C-alpha cells in the first residue's frame, strides 16, 4: 500500500528558518535570561548542523597509486 506524505521536512531549511526566528527574537531586545537561552539554542543548532553535514558526507575511495 502506498502512503502519501503531505510534506517532508527539510532539516536544513527548518534550521535556517529557526535561526532567522531566533535572530529576530534577539533583535527585539529580550531580557538577559531570555537572551542567554536564545543564544544557547542558536549555538546548539549551528553545532548540530555542522555535525549533520560531516556525518553524512560520503567517503571517497583511498588512492593507492
């Protein structure tokens, strides 16, 4: 049986949109506690995005000549 998926989430696009949203929240001058939480989430998203890129990178065959 074939199941139709209405929308597949693109993780990289979601991350970019979330980072834009978090940056907009920072631009709105949040309190110090909120600022720290926002910056921590942004840092975690960036680190996760870097790991995702390297984790799935294909390995090239090793040249022996």
